[in-house]
């Protein structure tokens, strides 16, 4: 007479653990590539800005031309480009 495996522990179904939703990091400003380039751009003698004509110490990181960061930024926004 076969022994019934009656005294085996009942198979417990482990409930699926709820996915832990990580909290979004608190407002860490992510700089775009362009903003990053501008942040490390060269500075030099005050030269008239290519855009507004006022003296600018900063150089456009792409053209090397004197240009204010704010002017380049404004122009980018006017063109609908991502800064
Ligand atoms: Zn300017």
C-alpha cells in the first residue's frame, strides 16, 4: 500500500512583491550638451558680441566668436532649438 504524501507542507504561493517605485531624484538640473559646452567655453578679452554687439568675454564654443551665453541661449530659443 503506497504511502500518501499527506504530511508534506502545503505549497505556499509567495505573493508577488510590489515593485518599489523609486522616488525621482530631487530636482537635479541636467544640463544639455550645449549648455555643458558653454559652461566650459573659453573666455578672453572683451570683444563685441556677434549677436548683440556689446562686449562679451565669452567665446562661442563652436565658432570661437565672441558671444554672450544669454545671447546664444536666446537665439537658440528663438530658433526653437533645444538648449
Ligand atoms: Zn550678446
